[in-house]
């Protein structure tokens, strides 16, 4: 069986387009595997957005990761 479901990450970015804060949101997240949640959280810090010096100092939103099967190589359920 492979991991399937949704992980919702609250993500905040700064004017430079760099992720300054990220956390898993329980609401909307259907995956409970802690290892997979940690990998998703780490991956969210790897995103880079278009810089905008006129934007607010920090903007936050939701990053929704939908997994269907082998979306992340090497991760399999038991």
C-alpha cells in the first residue's frame, strides 16, 4: 500500500520570495505519518517565490500537497 492523502502547510514568505515560516495544519491534512509530514514540511522551505519589494513584509497562505501513490519516491506505507 502506498501513501495517499493531503498535507496542508501554512506557509509564510517574505518580500524576497523566501519561505520564512511553515507548519503543518491539522485542518485539511489527512496523512498522519510523522516521517512523511516532516518531509513535506522540509520541502515547503525549499520553495522560492517571485520577489516583490512592494509586497507586505510577510504574506501567509496554504500550500496544499496532494499525494496519490508514489508521489514521493522511497516512501511506502505498511
